[in-house]
C-alpha cells in the first residue's frame, strides 16, 4: 500500500481513509429495520384469541410460550449479538438478522403444531437480537459530531416506539380481517425488501480489532439473561414462590456471578463489568429500564382495557393505541437542545411517564376515550422526551468501537424493564380475578409509584461524575 506522500504524488486516493457519512437513505433503512423487529414484540398479543381457537389447538401454556419465545430470545441474545456485530461486521450482522427474522416468520406461518410456532417465534427473536444493536452501532459510526449523533439516536429511539404501536395496529388488523398466519407471511417479503435496502444504502463500518471471541463469557451471560427473563415472565403464571421460578432466579444469579468473575479475569471479555464504574452509564441503563417498565405495563393492560372493558374490536383497538406515538414523534423536537446535557429532560420525561400511569389508573368502563387518550399522550411525551437522552447516555459511556455492545446493553435493559412491567401488572391482574378494572387500576398505581421513585434515583445518578 502506498504511503500518504507517495499516494499524493501519484494521484492515488486512499478511499478507506475517508469514513462514510450518514445519509438520509441509510437512516431510513436502519430505522425501518428497527421498527419491524420491535413490532413483532407487540403484534402477537392481539392475535391470542384467534390462536387459541385455531387448528393448532394450543394449550394456555403453549400460547404463553408463543408470546414469550420471541422476547426471551430477543433480550437474552442482545449483548452477545451487539459484541458480535462490533467484531465481525455490523452490516453483515444486520443482514444475517433479517435473514433469520424472515426464516422464523416463514416457520411460524407454516406451523402445523404449537411447538413449531414457538420455535419460529424464537428464531424471529434471534434475528431481532442481531438487527437491533447492529442498527444503532451503524448510526453511531456514521453520524458526524454530537449534534448529528443525537439526531440519529432520536430517530432510532422513535423507530423503537413506533414499531411497538405499528405492531399493535398490524396485529389488530390481522386479527380482525385476516388470519394469524397472514401476519407472519407479511414479514417474509418485508424482511427481504429491507435486506435489499440495507445492501444498497448501508456502507460497511470498521470492525473491532480484538483477540479471540469469548465463547464461555457469551454462554454464561446469555444463559443468565434467559434464566432471569424466564423467571420474570413466567412468575405470574407459576407463582413467584414456585420451585421453577425460584430455581430460574437462583440460576440467573449464579450464572451472572460466574460471568462477572470470568470477565474480570479474562484479557478480552465479551463485556467488562467495570464499565459500570461510570455513574452516567448506571443512571442511563436504570432510566431506560424504568421507562420501558412503565411503558410496557401500559401496553399490557391497554389492549385488554379497550377490548374487554370498552368493547372495541381488535382493529379499532390497534387504531386507538396509535396516539401513543404522537408524543414520541413530537417531544424530541422540543428537547433536542438538552440531549447532550440530559439531566432535566431525563428527570422530566420519566416523571411524566409515572404521572401518566397514575392518571391512566383512574380509567374505568365509563371513562371517555378522549380522557384516556390525554393520559396516553402524557406518557407518550414523557417517553419521547427522555428515551433519546438515555440512549445517548448508554452509547456515549462506552468507546465508539463498542457501539454495538452499548446498543445491546441499552436494548437489553429496555427488554428487561418491559418484561418486569408486564410481570408486575400481570401478577396484580391475576390477584384481582374477574374484576379487570380494579386490577388494572391497582397495577398501574404500583407501576406509576415505582417509576416516580426510580426517577429520583436516576436523576441523582446524573448529578454524579461519570
């Protein structure tokens, strides 16, 4: 390879020395990938009645695993998937994730037994785990300067929120007018179109130059996260004191401790726990988990309230949930100036989520939809205000070459918070029996109160030195 002086003299241009920039088409392509991956977390919930009466004849446990398999695979593999994207190539990880996502969707659509459907959902979740951190890492590497990076992270965060709402809408429309198989079949050509867009619009970024991968660390951390998620998600079903739930939590704790001990001794660990010496990183990951704890507690009761209490159909329920995206889209426009000095906007955003949940807890059979929507908008604006800043806080607390790992860490905290929010509200609803309105009110009061208390902790964390 010619030296810089020789290259200048001979007129040879070293294009590899000029990093690619973030183009609008690239931003749209990666955000579309995020939306599709996130949409499948929520879409299945509105298809549960149709699945229960389908020719598969699933048991209640199999229906639960059809919902949970995606989330467990998605969240459990996020951190290893982010590290793999940094090491082996982010664009390649994204394309591999889209391929797995399409394969899982096709497997689900062709399922002739509940076990095949559950396996297809798990394959989809594995693809989503590759897609999500790779997209954020690509944006971090292509965006130039703090302002442009903040804009990119805001768009990425908005895509996550919009994806959840679109999943509800798509699931509702499929449940009302089509079949559950149609939803999965639609994902196959969509993933193929997204892969084509990625090939054409997304440049390759530099890989991490590090030693051998850490297979033992990957196994320990992934298994620990899966065990923890199993305990959180299945706790309301089997009982928090049941043997299998206690074993799951104990196994998760033991494996997490084993991973920490291994990572502290390893020369090139998958994930170095010492990064949590940063107060900013601790506050940002906690804030992210708390925000999604509240948001998914709302999502869990939202569709049930609108269908079971207000009497809406599946399609109308999907449409009625869409106002949740309004604040997510508008709030970042007003809070962009605070994204790099984020304590006020993080505190205000999380507080709005908590207050909105307390307001939503007052909804009953005779509550006008307009009043209910006002509380949804409060939560939506709170989410749109704080989530971009929290996302930036996680990513910028790690070196740029570990952007994929940072994305995996941030998204894993989202999914853990979401799973815990669903578990808490599910437990309270189960205790309320047939009185759904009372259970919804109690559950959202608990979640709202916890969110407000955690807001104080996160705010204090942002006061400390990183």
